[in-house]
C-alpha cells in the first residue's frame, strides 16, 4: 500500500517492515534517525511506548496518547525545521522526531465510508477497552456519539475508559455492559484482538446482545477477512465491514504527513486489497 502510494507520487523512497522488540524500540528510533529515515509507522506493542521517546508530539498524539506515525524533521542552517521527506535542499544540521496518531481519524473515516455509519448521535456498542478500544471510545465521544456501551473482558479497564469519557465529554451517555433489553444499536464495533486467530470465538456474547439488534457491525480485524463476529452479523442481516478501511486511511494520512502532498488513496486501496487477497 505505501510503496504503491510512494511510486505514484514519483518519490524515490521505500517502505519496509522491521520486526522490533519493545526493549529495542528506542535504539530502532535512534538508528533510523542516524540513517536519515523519512519516517516510521509503529504498531502493537510500540504505540504507547513511543510517546515518551519522541522529541516533539503532534496534537493528535497528545490527544490519543499513542504514536503510530513518526516524522524525522531536520533543522536547516537558518534554524527552521522541515520533515526530511520535504527537505528544501541545504545541509541538515540536526534531526528530531515528531510523533503523530493517524489511527483515530481513520476509524471514523472508515465507518462513514465502509458502513455509511455516522457516529454523531449514534448508539454504539464497543467491544474492547485496550489501546485500540480506548482510542475508539474517545474518538467516538469527540464525534458526538449518542449512547455508548463498553464491554471488556477485564471490566475494570472498561470502567476506566468510561470514567475518562464522563470527565472529558459529560454530554455523552456512557455505560459499562450490554444495552438493556429492547434497545437496539446503530453499530457494534470490535476493538478486541479476539478474532485474529481463525478459530477464535466472537467477542460478542450473543446471549446478552444478539447481532440482529444492530444495524451495522465493524471489526477492526482485517485478517482473517471475515471473523466469527462478522459472519454472524452478516447472517443476521447487518451491514458489515472489516478493518481494511481503517488500515488504509491511517496509511494515507501518514504518507501525507511525510510527503506534504495528497496521497493517492485509490491506488493505495487497490494495492492493499490485492495484498490482502494474495497474502
Ligand atoms: P490493542 O492495542 O490492539 O487494543 P491491547 O491493548 O492488548 O491491544 O487490547 C486487546 C483487547 O482485546 C483488550 O480489550 C483485551 O481484553 P482485556 O483488557 O481483558 O485483556 C481484548 N482481548 C484479548 N484477548 C481476549 C480474549 N481472549 N477474550 C476477550 N477479550 C480479549
């Protein structure tokens, strides 16, 4: 996806994956700085750890408390800073890191685009209160979600996220647990990791909330393509989407941050779809 976008922009960059242990993250970020990398994406389990490693944090990383996109910025002799991917040409005096978060916006963009689901005023059942679940809950609250029900295997974590929302968004009705009988949901959103393994059960307790009480179901997991949750949701007649759209939009935004240009989203989408189909 990124290499297709990079090529379409005519840039001489390459995007590569490096498996890094959490205890090596600081050296990896330093090594990339020394080698004049343009930027990095970080994924589990690095997103939270990276917050304290950055020289600067963009508002997005501060808001969501997690970094998934790093930009290396250079200082010119004149003293101004520019992303290395948009470097004007003179000597780089010094390089610093700036952390961004492009995940939160990607969730909402994908919900709108892939499910025609508008979070504003919606009643949403959110499964998961880990890193991804917390960001999703706070982002939905920022977007003006109507009512939000939070479910997590470890209920205390859901309580913590609910408390954070009550504090920052007192207008949002938030509860821990399944919606009461008779209440329907506009959306069930899975942000747990349950479903990543082919034989994982659904994270939804169907004895407490049956999928036919939801209009749409979104699973952040994109591999496997159809989790147990999405399969039962489809059978129940819900609109469904997996997390490929979220993956796409966080990547589109990252490429725009590195390059300072509009990223070719459709070309990136095609490359991603093809990759997911064949790998
Ligand atoms: P991420 O950054 O992907 O959100 P995480 O912070 O480790 O990763 O969160 C994983 C989420 O999946 C959590 O909500 C976790 O529940 P707990 O908070 O109780 O650990 C959930 N999860 C993982 N394995 C699960 C399982 N077997 N059953 C139910 N929930 C599970």
